[in-house]
C-alpha cells in the first residue's frame, strides 16, 4: 500500500521501488496526456485557417491563460479577440502581459500560414485601443493571401517549443548562441540584449528572485496564482489551462494535505516553503539573461514584443537551450514599484522592459496543457 512514509518519500523526490502498489501510484499519477492532446492534433484540420490556428494556440502566454478568441470570416480571413474573462488584474493591471501573449499567438499563426504558402495581412486594433485596459474589441483582422509567403525555418521548432521552468545545469551559454538569440529577436522594432554569466547576471539573479519572493508573499498577487493552479492530473485534465501542478510528488503531497490551495496560499505552510525553495533554486541556476525593450507607446509595441519573444523561444529550442520568462520585476502593481524601478535603472536604458528571460541548459520538459481549438472559436 502507499503509506504516509512512502508518500513523504515521494514528496522528497525519492522513488519507492519496494512496494508494487507505490509503483502503481507513480504510474497512475503522471501528467495528463489528454490535457496535451492539442499538441498532437496541431495541423489536422480541413480548413487551412484552422490548421494555422491549431499551431497558434500553442503560443506561450502569461499563467497559461490562453486568452484568445477567434471568429472565422468568409473563406480567407479571421478576427482575433482577447478573452475578457482571462486576465490577471492583480499582477497585470494594464493587460500588458496579456497583450504580449496575444502577439506570440499572432506570430505562430503567421509562421503556420507561411508553411503552406499563405501570407498574413494584419490590421491591428482596427477599432482602436488604449493603454489602461485591453478591451474586448478586436486585436486584429487577419487576411490570408495564398502564394505570398515562404516557409520560415523556425516553424520546425513549434511543436518542440517549451518554457523550461526547471533548474538549469551549471554550464555557461556560449557567446555565439547568445548572439544568435539576439539576431533572431531583433525584429518588429525590438531591442534585444543579453548577458552571459557575468556580474550583471548575478545582479539579475538576485533581483528576479527578490521579485518572485515579493509576488508570492503579497497576499492578493499570490492568491491570483493560487486560484489558477490545477493540482493533480484530474484537475489539469478538466481545466487544461492555468498553472499545472502534476506528477506523483504532487499527488502524494495532495494525499497527505501538504499540497492544496490553502497551504499554497499560506506562507507559513510546509508546502509554501518547499515551493519557495524550489523557485530560489531555479532563479539562482540562470547562466544568462536576455531582455526585450521598446518605446511602449502603443499596444502595437506590446504585440510586437510577443512576436519577437516567441521567435527567440523557437530559436532557443533549435539551439538546445532552455528559456524561461521571469518578468515579475516588470509588473506594474504598487508593491513591485521599487524593484520595477531598480531593474529599469539597471538595464532599461530609458526604454520599457517588456520581457526579462533566464537562459541556460535545462532538462527535457513536457508540453504545457492546452484547451484545444474549439475552445477559442466563436
């Protein structure tokens, strides 16, 4: 049987081999394959727009909210909207990060369409926009133009792309690989800069860790994340979005009451402290950082940041690198103001930092859950 002792061994990272039922526990509590079905179904639709959209919905986005809605128009167009029910009002009060995620979606849409020879004509914010809130008005009208595009080599990485949220190996990133990331991301008006394992990287490791710690120890910002957690394979399967917490260690922690929403919202709990230590290890393992800046004068700048970022992510995949956005210090809620100012003074150069990303060599990770195409069609 799976005893409390065996469960605690699982939580601690051990593997219980002596008890056959414990092995069954491990096997039956792995990550949900059903929640990742959209990764396997990408490209398997009759309508070429749906084929392109099935790749676009695999885009990186904040807290995996997948805040995208699409209306197919006629035979050769679509209208792309934000989902007003999928925002982060505590940590993203002006919807800047949500907009960046929408930009990543549009870039993958463009790459997938180009793979079949279709150009994409984007009319961004056709009904206007404002910088205080991303309303429910269209983000873009997209018209597909047959025979107007060539395949982009980065498309071959779309199904392999990940946000690698693990501890990175103690191995420096080669300068030529960092230069390749800069070259790939210097598009759509973005400025990309990097640092390898330098004193600046040491400052950024500490700063990103302090920003993460501040967010999770501030009640209302941490609660926003806790509310979006899907704990265990069943919850992930039923709600393939948000922050997935899966695997036998999570299931074991849930079984003994260490991993639940109450404990993860309580800074004094063992589960909270264990999670905090895990993230500190992740932060301190960063061997390089890159960051994206622009003028941030319009929503278009945020869309373009997302488009550039996903290209960086794809290039990192091609180069065998792990890449993980760690942008808490860039968020605009009041408690973050001192660290926001510090990071902009350190690397902003008078521009708006849109993304701050750790880079390194990480272990292989599985894809994050997705809701599937029909969930996004209106």
